[in-house]
C-alpha cells in the first residue's frame, strides 16, 4: 500500500472513529468523509514495464510480445546515453560525437503474473550483446481506467 493509499485509508478510518464516537458529530461531516473525496484506493497487482531499446529492434520485440500474448504497448522516441556514452560519426570528412543516442521507450502495463513473460520476451528480442542494448524498468501501478468504458484495473488493460 503506497503512502497516498495509506494516508487516505487512515483519514477515512479516523473520520469513521471520530464520527461514530462523537454523538454531536454533524451528519454532513460524516457523509463528506465517507464520500468520493476520500476514496480508499485498492492496491492492485499490476506493473508498468518501461523498456529502453535500440530502434532497429522494435519489430523483433513487438513480434516477441505478440507471441507472448501481449496486445498493447506505447512506443515513444527518446534520446539518451548510458555506458555507451554516445558514438563517433563522420559527416563530409569531419568526425563528431553524438552524445544523445536515439532509442525507443516501450511502456507496457500487465498483471503481476505476466511480468516475467514480458521481461523475458523483451530481453531476448532486444539483446545484441553489445553495450547500449538498453534497460528495463518495472514499477507498480495503483490503478488503470479505460476512458471509453470506465473499466478499471485488470479489465482496462
């Protein structure tokens, strides 16, 4: 449970205790504190996987993910550097260093039980064995809402 979830849950619990114990508590206060203004966010078992990969590996990664049963992802063009520290290029006889290299960032949200499948698919498809293959980041997702239907969490993925 994250700090926001814990704080809101504690606020609601405290409000319920205060309102239940105090006979003079105003009903409007009790209604306000138990309303949507203080929602208890259910902890979910979803993860967001962000992978930074080489651009030419996108098609291989996409095929690996579709084969693994993953049907959605977001792809963003990004620039950056890590241990690779850029690369030297030649243009009309002159050498120059490109410090920020073109990469792609993939974002995929899945249920916890699919995380290892997605990570393995990305790692196998994106690996060249050279410095600069990329990184995979995994973070928790509290909630997901599909705008069109209002579906939440796993049914919205």
